[in-house]
């Protein structure tokens, strides 16, 4: 089970907020970026299967302010819901775009030559 690391955020991009189930220390920004990738993937998947996506309808109606604007506790809740799916997509090279370069998983995957160790 992940754990919250701080109650007060000064710098959303850099300050550690949460340690996830894989011991990744994530900032508000890292978590928001991962949530955006998953939300996009879910919407795209629904469209490709000719289904109506309730999330897309909600977003277009103006009811969602964005993951980067969520309060830390709300973002942690959202992240916990997508964490396993995000890692599954990451490990299968199925994310809709490359991981944000400052995400800690990028550093974890770098070998001594500065190249990504996995495919």
C-alpha cells in the first residue's frame, strides 16, 4: 500500500508527495502526468471499441478541472485507482506517449551508458 509523504506542497513539480506500491517517490506533477496518460488511454480505447466514454462526456461538459489542479489527497485517490494499469501499460510499451522525462521510472530504467535499459 502506498503512502503519502507530506501534507503541505510548495513545489508540485519537484516535491515528493507519495510513495507508490513499487516504492516510486512521486511528486504531484508525476502523478498527474501518469493519470493523464491513463485517462487518454481509456478514452481512446472506448472510442476504438465504438463505445461512449462517460469520462470524455464529463470532461467536455466542463466538469473536470484537470489532474494538475487537484488537491493532493484527491490526486492520490485518483492515482491509486490507475496505478496498476499504468504500470501494466508501461511494461508492455503501450502508453499513448513516452513517460515524462523527469518521472523517477525513467532514471530507474537508465543503464550506466545513459540509455534506457528496456525495449
